[in-house]
C-alpha cells in the first residue's frame, strides 16, 4: 500500500489523470483541469522523491523547516545536481502556472527554459515519462 505522503501516491494520481485526460478534447475545460492536476502532481511526485532520497543519503537533514517552511522547496532543489536542478525548477514553474495562473488558458505544449536546459511537454505522456525519469535519479 502506498502512503498518502509518499511520491508513489502522487505518481499514481499522475498516471490516473493521464489516463483520464484522453477522454476529453484538448479544447474542453475538463481537459485543462486534468492537465493542471497532472502538472501539479507531477511536480510534487518529483520533489518528494528528491527530498526523500536526499534525506536517505544524508545530503540534507530532516528538520521542521524542511517540511513546513516556505523555502523547503528551494532547499531541496538547490542541493540537486545541475541538470536535475534545472529540470525540477522548470517543472516547479509549470506547476505554479497550473496552480495559480487561472486567468490564462493552460494548454500543451508547455515549454520553458532554465539556464541552458529546455523542458517541453507536448502531451500528458511526456509528463509521465519525465516523472519516471526523475524517479530513476538517485539525486546525488
């Protein structure tokens, strides 16, 4: 059984949302809702995986601030290897747009650049593939 707080829990949500989104046309509001959810959960899946791996590997130390402060995400991201850091930072930017920018249409493709790294999602499947790739990283 997957616990509520684990990256595996969020990964299951991402996979289920990616499955469900195929039943809508890309111009439907339901499609946009599913897409926003997929991007948001994809970020948290990757973030929690990296945070937990870094704690296990003693790269960062668990303390109250790591779990309950505004800078907990920055603390995890800044300790990642450069390529992974850039990708997770860009996914975080996509997630912030998905969660907070409700006045603009949120649609694919999502394209962004962080440093010299480009991150593009052309489909929900690309997002799933990205999540699976991040979950393979050991984060050190």
